[in-house]
């Protein structure tokens, strides 16, 4: 199955994709340094793949 850029990712996959710890992701979301997740329920949060790819691209641009 081919992944779509609209695919929704749980925090463990986001952590693997970005190489950031889950605690860092949650802290950065609170500080506005990381994209906000969509809340599917009170306990389930997900991120759109495209939103994360855009974030990663921006981080690379700022670092170079």
C-alpha cells in the first residue's frame, strides 16, 4: 500500500520519522516549535505526514 502525504501518524511513528523523543515532541508542541497534532479523541493524537515533511524541510533550510 502506497503512503499518502495525508496519512495520519501516531506519535511513535512521528518520533521515528523525526528522530525526536516523544517527550521532546510534546514539549515542542506546547512551546509552538512543532506542528500541533489533530485530536481524534481525548487520548489519540495524530499528525498529517505532509505537515511533518514540511516541518522537516523547514528545519533543514534553517540549519544550512
